[in-house]
């Protein structure tokens, strides 16, 4: 009887250990999936923005709005051309745009421009928006449910300013336009399945816009202070989002999603410098 009791205890211990290991591996796989989605999106945006001609006579729009922001600009990156376009007519410029669908999926437009394309209008005040056809957008990610942007403007040799106001072409701020700050939030597919589609608007609102009462704009950063060991730029978007997500129970209540799903929300950010 004693041997059977000992064997039973060993079996239970082994089963418990295997269950714990499986849960750890499953959770780790979720994180890796989120990492992959974030890397895919941020790498793509960086590739496009880094090749954006910084010209005051070329149209661009970084749309700040309630919820997810949008980006539309020209970039020296490969794009898709309509069938029948002669190779000699294809320029190295593409119209790029990042927008969300009604089902909260991030899509990208990469529309190649012809040398004679009337949409590419160079002018001292480029205010006319090019034509965007929804059918030309392609799914980039269904896991990146939140996208917020800010702008880094150089104030002087030792100070940068993070602002929610996109610089106007030709202005002094445009001349000192250094980088775009891109912050995203990701849910892996398994956690997405726990979230009702109708809850996404609440989930998005739970991560505040920039600017907002909790994330004022603009904010000045002293570059001199970053020379100290272990110091760096404190970004107002990510610092605020991290504070919210690190309280999963409260976050789940405000977002209207299960706590288990709230615990799997991952945040990422990249500062993308312009050419």
C-alpha cells in the first residue's frame, strides 16, 4: 500500500510539472507570435518612412485622430503598378499609406507612381490629397490593433521636443523634423479569439491618445541628461501605456475584455529617423 501511495504521489507531481511546463511553453509561444507581428509592422513602416523624401513641396499627411492614427506619404520604395503600365513609365516613387479597416485590421497601400502621374503634384503648398483606392490596400496585420504616432522636433543642440502636431511643410518645425515615433499594441491570435469584435473600440480607447489629459503635448527632452549611465529618452506614449497595461485587472475592466486577454497585450515602439 505504501508503494502504491508513493507511486501515486510521484505520478501527480509529474503531471503537475508537465502541466506547468506546457502552460509556460504556450505563453512563450504567444509572446513570440506578438514579437513577430510587431517586428513585421515596425520594419515595414521604418523601411517606408526612412525613404520618404523630406521635401516641403511634396504632399504627406500624418493624421492624428481619436483612436488609431493614419500615415500617408510618398516614399522611394517599390510599389504595385496597374496592369499594362509600361516599364519606362514606372518611377521609383510610391504612394504609401497605413490605415485601419472597420474590423480593426491594419492595412498598407504601396501604389507605384508613374513619371507622368498627376497625383504626384509638386507645389510650394502641397495640400491636395492624392486619390486613395480602398481596393489597393493589402492586409499587413490583424494582430496590431493599436497605432499611435508622435513627432520628434529638434529645438536646439541639446533639446528635442515630442509633439502630437505634425510639422507643416516649409515651416521651421519641418526643417527640424527629426523622426516619427511609432507606438503599437499587439494581441496574439489565441488571445484575439477571446475578444469580441464589438469590444475593440473600448480596448483601443483604453490606451490613451497622444495628446490626452494623461499624455500632454508637447514635451521637451534634454539630450544632455542622456549622457548619464542607464539614462535615456522617456517617451510619454509608451510610459503611459505601460503603466496601464501593467495593471491587468483594471486594464481589463476599462477595456471590456477578459483579464486573461489583457495580460497578453504587448506594447512596442520605434523611433524612425527621416533621411
